[in-house]
C-alpha cells in the first residue's frame, strides 16, 4: 500500500497526541541539559594580543567536558545560536546512527535558532570527543569541540586524570583573529588548513603543578583541522594505554615519538620522574626542535613516601572488540587520488566527469575511486554482522587521516598481524594499508579524511550497514 499524504498527516497527529501523554521519558526530555553553540571571545593567544573571536559550545574553549560512566546516558539539547546551521557529532562513539550528527547524511543541519536533542548510551569506556559536523572546516576551526570522557566502571589506578585537547589556529598576528578564508584552495589542495599558533585546551600556556612521582592519566585529543602532532616526553615516563578510546590488550612503553593525526586520541599513563623544582613537559617535536605543549611543574609531594610504581595493568576491554572471519571477509578497495603534485586527471563530481582543471575551478581536489565527495551511492553496502576488509591506497603525496564513523576497525599489517582497534588511521603519501571491521552497527556511516579541508574538497564517502 502506498502511503498517502493524508496517512502521513494522520500519523503526525497521532504522534502529537502521544507527546501529550506525560511519561517519565518525556518529562526528562523536557529538562534535557542544554548545550549552546554560540560566538564568544577568549584569550587564546598570549595577553599582549587581543582576545580572539571564536565559536564555542556554551561559549567556551574547549566546550564543556562531558563525563559519563560506561553504559550511562548522554543527553544534550543542542541549541544553535551560531550564524550558520550546525550539528553535533560524537567522534568515536559506537552509537545509533540517528544520533551520529552528520549533517546531510544522518540528519539535517540544525538552522540558527533551532534545537536538536541528542540522546544515546555510551557503550565504550575511553577518551572521545564531540565536534560540529556541518561545514566542519570552518566550524571546528572556530572552536566547536569538546571532550567526551566515558569512565571505566572501576577507576584506573592513577593520581590524576587530565584531558589535553591539542589544536592549532590560523591567526592574524596583528589582530589575533582567525583567518576567515576557511576554504582557501591552497590549503585544500595541499596539507590542509594548518595554524601558526598552537594551543592546549584553548590556552597558549597550559601548566599543572604535580608532586614528584605522581601517576597521571593524560588523555590526548587532536582537534586540529589538519596538523599531525609529533609528541615526546621530558621528565615523564610511562605507557600507552589506549588508542582512539579503545584499551590496548597490553600497555606499551611510550615510543620516542607519538604521532597523532587529526581526530585521533591517545591515553597515556605517565609517572612524573622529573625531580622537585623542575618542570616536566609534553613536548611537541617539529623539525627536530622540541616545544612545550603542556608543562608540569614538579612541586613537593604531600605524600613524599610515594615511589615510582611498576607497570600498570591494562584498562578493561570494551565490549565487541574482536574482528573475526578475516579470511571470508567482504573485500573493499579505496583508491585515493588528487591534490597538488598528484596524478588526478579526471574524476566524477555531482555525476559529471570533469578534468582536473574543472575540478580546481570547483574548489574540489580529491577523489575516492574516481568520485569526488559524497554521493547517493555508498562505497559499500554491508550486511549487519559481516566482516569487511578494506584496502586503502593513498595515491597522493599527502598524508590523510581516514576516519570511520560508528564502528572501530583494526589494521591488518603486510605480515598479517592485527593492529589495535582504532577509528582514525593516518596513511602517508604513496602508502597502501588495510583495515578490517565488523559491520555490526546499522545505518549510514561516514568515512572521510579528518583533515577537514580535504573532506570538504572531495575526501568523503559513506558505508551502509543494513
Ligand atoms: Cu571527527 Cu566525521 O568526524
Ligand atoms: Cu586528507
């Protein structure tokens, strides 16, 4: 039977009546906690600079930290007080598709002055984040993001738990204001929009006071549009505990250099080994130079009996971390092409074949399997529960940070070893890598480069799980 307009109207009326019936669920919805995206002005750069105009959740930079117990509900009424339509995405959370917040795929962008209720259960403990997902190149660059921390049922054995959101900003050195050319073709066609000013938690100077031998949990989140952070430690020693929210089976000693692509998270447990009176650092490494990304000034230990501790026990695994049936898995290939110094000659944009010159004129520079940007057709349609293996060939000269919504994947190395569970994979130029995941979450899931100018200029597709 075909549904007539009248049927729809009647259904609408019926729902209207249902909404009048007071139930506990509805009452809760009525006082749902609000999160308001709005313009604000913050002291981002050092005090000799003026304040910077940003867009922030509740006018803050970063947005308010959301912390919930594993399995607990997250409920926020998103209120849009921005001059642009927007939506909220919960990066890395394996939640229901309707709550994923991708404007144009899972919902319509929320217009200025309107609201959208996000309500879901956080299934996995770990470090996640939320950010705008409409015109992300601009909206994330303006500051629309925050941390979402899901706590393990038993608190980890650390003295302190700190969230460090790393970001870079493209500021006018005179005025301290953001460069408003968010779609600059040079950025889109090269390494993306990279900043000239780097901050942690929206501040140029992030310092904590810590007693010697403190064990810290550092939850690092890369919220930058395009910058790959290269990090090291000084006066701190420890273990990598989790990647992209998901615990490692065995904690690993922290490598010489930690690489973090946009969107990625790393959870570290570190012991403060610098002696009292000195300062330990999370160090950013750039062209063999070290810069302080965050400082820990070592003060007298109240509990001076504290000694350095042994290796930590792993964080408890999250549910459904296995990727079985690799041999019989559905095979998918993704060929990435384009960008400056690339070999892209022609690709399809909005159903039309174009040569590179025409694509450049449309400010589009990248293709997946010869197609530019998102279309009506998914990259793959998977049956629920099916395992998929995707070979991703980066036939460009730039690195890309491929992020899958709704499901985590594992990398399958050349030698067949299976990597840790992740939601964002950094793939260098001319590299080919393989990932595998179980399509256990139904819906339409975006798969894109988290270098946001790349996503906006072609590097975006989606996967359907039915
Ligand atoms: Cu962090 Cu498509 O998003
Ligand atoms: Cu990219």
